[in-house]
C-alpha cells in the first residue's frame, strides 16, 4: 500500500494532450509521491514521452491540471519557468549534449543558469562526475565519448543541481547491457540521495532491479498500475 503521508510531488487531474485532431494522452489522473520510483511503460507511441514533457512544460496540456512540486503548471507564467526547471533534472534518450562544449561545461550548464559562483560550480561538477565514474573525461568533448559515457554525462547534468525530481526518457534504450547497467546504478545512487525518479522505459531489467511502481500506458490512457509486489506475482 502507498504511504499517503508522503508529499505528492506530481498531481495530475483529468489531463488530455492533443496534437491537432490526434489525441496523445486521454484523461490522465495520477499522483506521484516524493521519494518514489515510478516507471512509465507501454508500446512506442503510447504517450510515455509526451507525459514526461508535460511535467517540465516541454509540452502544454490541452486540458486538465498538473501540479509539480506545488506549482500549478496551467497558472504558471513564463517568469516562473526557470524555477520549475531548477527543481527537475531531465535525462533524454538521445543525450542532448552540446558537442562544442566539454563534459565539464555540459554538466555545469544548470548551475550556470541558476547563477552559482564558479568555485561552487567546479566543486559540484567534479563531485558528480566522480560519482558517475567519468571524472577523467571532464575536459573531453562529447563526440569522442561512447554512448554509455555520453549518457552518464547526461545523468550527471540532470542531477548536478540536486533536483527533487528526475525525469528519464528511455535512458538505456540505445546502450549496450554493460553501459545500461552503469546508468541503472547511477539512477539508483541518486534515488538513494532523496530524488524522485520517473522513468519511461522498456527495460525490464531496470524495472525489476529498482522495484518501483509501474504505470502502463496504452493509446494515451492508463491501462494498469502495478506496485513491486504485484508485478513480482504477475511475472512469477
């Protein structure tokens, strides 16, 4: 049973998202609690990526209400957007690193945007690169890294500002099993430090390993919600 005494970090009320006449999400009502691990699963095109984008206002809901960390996204003006983004770390499937900036500079971007002092930036960036096992890559440019290394840089960038919420869109989809395992371990580490994880994934190993709550989407609607114990019974 979910501990309802926990703070809700995400609340969605009857949310719809349409692109023209095409419905991407239909009547989504959802609560995610601080400190949880939640997996969003479903076939390609089910609406997983769209759902994640709504949480950081990468997309706007067509209808309904979304609250993230107490902020009502429908009522939030443009001036509040940087504050929302500082509370959220986003990990993209295709990394989205800046090729012409070093690993250090890529990871430093959220801190620079938040106005942190250079000495604090250096300390925080090197600390997170050390945790990610890529401290020696600080002065390297992303194109010379392997896919697994680039994704670890992307994870480091997402968490360097100590966000309360980490969103990951298929973070292991393009990686070999060894690199995928390294990314899973990293996510586990930062969850252990207090971050809430919401992960869109097809990776059953990750789901089994991290033992979070699973929400399955089908054609833009929630079809099933599984807790770790429920899923273990289903897969037995």
